[in-house]
C-alpha cells in the first residue's frame, strides 16, 4: 500500500479494481513436430507458448482465444471428434490438447454436464458456458440467418468463418450480410480500473456487444 500504481498514478499498487471484461489464456501445443511425444498433459511443461484474448463474456473470449491459436480452428464446431463413445470418454478423462473439442462432442451426443464433470473435474461453470456455445450451433443451423440471429452469434463470439461452415455458405456471404445489417465490432478500452479512476496507459479490444451511452439519465444504443 506504500507503492503507487503506475497505471492510475493515483491509487496504491494494492488497489483491486472492478473488471468489466474477461480474459482467457490458452496454451498452444505443437505435438505434430514431435510425433513420438506423450500427448498426455501433466504438470510437465509441454506447451510451446500461449495466447490471450479479451471479451465481454467468457464465451466470447474463449472463442477469440481458440482462433488466436493459429491451428485452423475457428471455434468449437470443427473439427468434430468422430470417435467411439469409449474413446470419447477417454478423451474427457485424460487431459490432452483436444479436450475442449471432446467436451463439445460429448455435449452434442447428449452427455449430461454432471457426467462430463465426473470425467473431467472441470468446474461446472465453465462446462455450462461451453454447453451454451455448442447448443447455439443447432440454432444457427436450423434457422434463417436474420439480423437478430447473426448479431446473437457475433455477440457469443462466433467467427464469420465458423458461421459459414455451419450454414454451408461462404465466409464472404456471411461478411457481406453482416455489413448489410450494420453489425460491426466496437472497440472497448481496458484501463484496469473499469472507469473508476483515470488510466494513463489504456489499450483496447474488439467486441460485438452493442455500445451503450447514458444521456440525461436515458440509456441509448449507438444507433440512437
């Protein structure tokens, strides 16, 4: 409490801000370069780096982080884990670099979250959020891509390419439709203090959440 916070230049270093964003970090594994390596994840360091993504929700930040891995994976929809139920359960039980996609596949097959938790011991809060992402796949697939549906998909964190893969259309078509509807990313500031104090070293992240403004006590959307 005797050290000054270099970010705010006002509060002490012990200041704990309220945060209005979520950060997700995912390790990157490159076992393809080491085909004979044991792919089971343990306490031994096996990653070759990590990525970090910022979003307004855990779902958005998670999907952004997956895309940042540069593994040609644009979400949880693909690749599908086309394995037997025995191998699927093994993929849930044994920590591995594809575990997120095994969880997504288990949800598609109707495994209850309680059972997935027993296999993975991953906190149910995370499993519930992953389930919401996966369940939205069928909503996208079974309904017309209206402005409201496309906006919901972007706010969850779906990429244009993943939406295109689910709908069976081109990424260009999705992007043109999004531009037609005026669905554009907004850039939000990260000042580590959520606006409580002035930050002198802010940076920004993109999000598809609609920006809101308050004018004379009335909440307005950006288009207002």
